[in-house]
């Protein structure tokens, strides 16, 4: 290395022992080189001979510059795909003070409740937000994503089955990724999953639970109450997968009969991040409190009688007997749940409702405009998502959208989906009209 080369000090600074440390440890062990130690301790069947074919090490600054160069090759599209993922505006105070603050993101979970009261209070805010919006009695302190939360809800409902029921009905109006994850989770559990139209499904006493999407994956808002009444009469657990923002305007699922509600809190101030990670949620009636996966933060008192928060219920396999556990070690997204809860506190109930109303109104303008342009509208009642069958060839519309840097959802049957969000502007809607009017 010459004096004008960048110093390769990252490894020495961050990756443990230097050459002198290694030599001292080898001397204690009685070896003259690291290679001789490896030869004695690592079986040949799993040992690779030769050197790794790696480029020269970069400094931290060089690496960041290289990553920016690679990222600049991406073409950033405006996404209207929906399916549980929406663009969002992250308030600067949350970005600076939570997401980018090592005080929050390093110790990402409250391992010691007695010294993590602030973190527990933030998670209690998250739980309270979910309880208020879903209309149920209890909520946990986050799960991984909506699809796996739905699978957890199926497992919870199956544990409630007392009559040997083994069928779980999933509405075909659920998001496709949710359907696939539920099927995958059901297979090793021996659960039969039936996917279909809830109106045409013949409920029977072998059905222990049902999963409904609210609003549907194509944006439709359905009154499920007649179906829910029939399912409950047979003892089935009602699981609703919900868009959290829509619940600021729609009837809470707890009020139309849902026993368990799951969903994603991503659109509450958490960037999409190429699809994750995000904090899912689960709320339920009080009867499920000892079967809820993950953690529940509860209000208690300390030894001096002062108000204190604690992790009241943790049905995780590292805390209780494995056969009694309802979830494993990796069933939370605490940092992102804290961000979502902080977003709700930042905007307040009225602010959240105004955001939801603006999204709904923009979707109404989009729907009306597409109708005036002569396209067939397939969603009559909706919140943020419009499904349309273009009068032109759908592939041509998709190609024009891609040319304009826009992603639309292709349902594969000649219809397209457009999901709006908090970031959508009137200009964005005008651009969509142009895509559909060429």
C-alpha cells in the first residue's frame, strides 16, 4: 500500500482481533498458524480448500459510494399495486428520533421490562391504536407481516376447535400472498384449507374458522354480516384481515362479528422498503388472551405501588413449555410497531381520519374519471382501490404505464387494479387518466 491509497482500516477497527492478538491466542493453543488450527478442528467434509475469490477490501466511504452507484441503476416507479402495501409519508420527527436513533433501533425489543418502560409505553400505544381501530378487546405488540399473522390466526382458531373440526375457509378475495402462506402453514398441521367465494361456500360443522379480507384485495368493501352470522351459528372463529387505515372510516370488524383481526401497520409511517420489514398486528376478543401469539404489554404496579408496564403475556417457546407455546422467538417487529404507534400519536384520531378521507376522495375522483372515459368499473363500494376493465387492451395500458414509470396491478383476466395512498396527489390521478386515455 502506498501513502496515497485509502487506508484499509475497516477490518481492524470493526472485525475483532488484529494479527498480534491472533498470534497470542494461537501460541496459547499450541499452533503456529490459523490454518493449522482450522485443519485440526474443522472436518475436511465441510472445509473449503483454497482462497476465497473476493475483490480487494473497500473503506466504508468507498463501499457506500459503490452501493449508491448500484442503487442508482434502479428505476423508481410509482406503485399502485396495493395488496397490503402502500406508500406513506414518514413524519420527520419519527424518522429522526426513532427510525434513525440508535437508542431505539439497537436494543430493538424490551428484554428487561424494568428498564424499558419507555419502549413498553410506545408498544402499549401501538396496541391501543389497534384495539381502537379494530373494535376488539386485546391486541399484541406486533407480528411479522399480514400473511404470517393470518396463518397465526388460523393456528389460534384451530386450537379453539373442540369438536374435531379441521377445515379452514379462506375467501378468494384475500390477498394472494396471504392465501399462499396460510396454505403453507396448514400443510404440516394437517389442516384442510378451502379457498372460494364466501357467498357460495357451504358452511358445515367441520369448519373451525374462516378468513375474510376487509376491504377485499380488489378494493371492494363487502357487508359480511349475513355470512358471519351463519358461520358463528356453527361455532366457527371469524378472522378478518384488514387495512388499518380504512378502519378510520369503515365499520370496525369487531362490530360486525370478527373474533380475530390481523393486518399490516406499514402504511402508518413505515417505508415500504422493497416489501419489508413491517409490523403486523393481531387483535382479538378477551377469550383468546392466553392463546395470542407474541407478546401483550400490560399495565401493572411496581413494588412501591407506582404505575408500571410489563410484558403481561408471552406465549413464546423461549418463555414457556414448547408444546404450550403459540409462537416462536421471531414473531415481532417492535421498532416498526413503535413507529406505527408514534405515527398515530403524531396525527391523532382526527388527523388519521382526515388522511383516510383524502385517500377515499382521491379514489372516488379516479373511479368517476375512469367511468367517464368509458372504462368498465368493477368496484362499486371501495376505500382506496379501484378495479377497472379497460376498454382498450389491458396489456397496452400496462405497457404505457411502465413507460411512464407507473406500476398497476394485473389481475390476469383483462382487469387492472389501482390502489391509492397517502402520497397520491391530484397530479398523480391526472397522470393515471392520461395512461388510460391514449
